[in-house]
C-alpha cells in the first residue's frame, strides 16, 4: 500500500525539546503546530483507511521558497534543480518532524520506518511532499 500527501508551506524541522528553569520540558510551539498540521492533513485525506503495517519506506521532498533576491538566471537554475538548498532546516530534522507526527495515525510507531529518503529543492510554492509505502520483504530498492 502506498500513500502520498502534500503539506503546504515552508518545511519545518523537529526542534529539540526545551527545558524551563523549573525543570518542565516542552515542545516548541512551531514544531507542535506543524505536527498538528501534518496529522490533520493526513487524517483528512486517509480517514477510514487502514494503517500501514510491517516495514515502511518514507520519502520526503522538501520544497523551499525561492528567495525574491535571486536573479533571473539563478532562479531558473533553482527551478531546474541545478542549485539545491543547503540552508536550514536539515533534511533529517524535517523527516523526524513528519514521521513523529504520523505516529499512531499512519502507522503504529515510527520504529517501523526501515528506509527513508529526504531531498531538498527550490520552488515557487513551498511545500513538503510525503510518500509512505509498505516495504515488501525480499524486494530490493531498485525493483
């Protein structure tokens, strides 16, 4: 089974938990809000469907807004994928935010993710495209 969906807006990374002076730990609001958005988008598109089971493969394509200051030539190179974003957030933290958000609604636990790929791109419309797929045993990536 394969499921794909799009999260509109700039990609958001999983931020580290913060600790207040009294020792209470909390998740920053930006991370919490983004995880809620991911859950709601997934639920809206796939409600009533079974959770993914077994080993899972995840692909995340993060598209960042092209800066307004980019020249026409540079903009064209960015759109064609000849220049890629090397800015923050890190790809692994974007993946972590998405996979943590989907715990309990797309799959039982993100420990089932056995293969993950993250790519960062430039685009006119910032977004994150997510593909989840049950990984078939005995099948290699290239098949």
